[in-house]
C-alpha cells in the first residue's frame, strides 16, 4: 500500500503521549496496549511488576508529535468486543485467529487479470502478521514483535465511466483505512485506471488533528504492462513539502494461500522513498529487501499479502529517532467480515 506502515507519520502532528507496546505474550493470550504519561523507570518501579507479569508494558515517551504518529502503525485495531476506556487506555487486542493452510496441490480457481476491471468488496477485513519493529532514539531503544493481528477496511468504492470519441474509460476508486492507537487512523485513497494502479491521497488522523499527503499527480503503485514491466513514479505535495518516489516491477504471477484457499495475484516488487523537505523526515525501503505486494487484480486490486521492510528517521527532541518495521501480513479472508458500501 505504498506502505501505510510508515507513510506520513512525521507530518501528523499527533498529541504527545506515551506509546505502550506489549513485549511478550503467546498462544491465545490477549495482548494489551495502553497509554501512560510516565517513563520506563517509573513503569518498572512498581512492586506489582515483580515478579514479571504475563504481559509486560514498555513505555516509550513520544517526545514530539511526529514520534507519536510514527509509532501508530505498530498498533492495531480492537476486535468488536474490545473497548477503549475513556481515560485513554488500556487497549485490548486479540491474538490472530487460527489460519488453516491450503491442501497440497490446491490451485486458484481464477487467474489474475493484467488490469483491474472490477471493484473491490467494501467492508472490514482482518490480517495475520509476522515480523518485528525496532525503535531507537538518543534516549530510548526498543525492539519487539510486530502485532500478530490487524484490521483494515475498504470503503468509498466508486466506479466511473468516462465516454469519449475513442470509447469508454473505466476508473475504479476506493479507500483503505488502517486504525492505530488512541483512535488514530491512516486512510489511503487508490484509483485504478486502464493502465495503472495509483495512490491518490493519504490522510493520517490523530486526537490532535489530521495531516494529508495529496500529491499534485497520483503516484503509480502498479503498472499494467505485463510480467517484467517496470515503472518509476514521483508525487509532490507542495502544501506539505512531501515528495514520494516509487520504482516498481511486476516480478511474477504467484498464488497466495489465504487461510486455506489459494488465490492468484501479481507480485509487485517496490522500492519507495519519502522525503519531507521542510522538517527533514525521511523514509525508505531496505536496499536489500524491497517491499512486496501481492495484488489480486481479479478481486479489484485487493492486496492479498504484503511484505514491508522500511525505516524512517525523524526529528526527536534535540536529535533524530529511527523506526524500522520488517513484517509480512496476509489477509484472513478475501471476503470482508462486515460488509460495507
């Protein structure tokens, strides 16, 4: 998704709060994430934390709004039964549900198309993830597992037909929203034209407000030129001073096991870089491990799975902080758990 894991975090201007991430937990044990205004030294001075509880909270002060927003993607939305207390936490997040594997030799029932001709199904989806994060600043260093389960929603799906003397042109547009800590969300707007899949806009919303990346021209995520086709695309938002550059390739046609059923997709290998020329914030994919998106074009451009390996550096206090996320996520189902519009 041109990764919404890190994108636009530094521009969000979020409320200063403390990020709390579960440092352990296994099996069906719930993972808890909350917010507190205290440091690590205070968090571990409480005698109640000795002996070590089943869930350990690690407190990382967000010394700037940028840090608070940047770390948002490390959280994940609550299940329908989980609630956020009015005091700002804790959040209770469920572990990933069981995910069976497809039988040996199973094949997709439908091949991926080399363009997106149908709209994606609107609604709420779950994903299961494996990976790690690494946060480092002059004051704190923190490593841990990436959240095992996340949710996303697809909404505002629209199909537009434009007629001209040369024929009809179909454009399909939709939004993908990821929720984060303390009510924060990241919404990415996509459009599929006959020639490519584009990122049109991205909005990060927190308790302190919202920040928008709206490039003057869309950023190409996937070209529909066939296997082996490549592209380089750049988008500039003159209002925020943010520049996004993407170099990609349709590297293969591959089936993805979505919890017991295999679906066809095109494997898009993507090298990405974002620079804010005003505050110096930078993010980019790993030079040795680019991002990968498995795009089910036959299902409306839904990303069946994605592999993200990105780092972002941003101002923090008197120095610079860095966050690296290396994770792979896969849909629980290609059908939304809750249908939408």
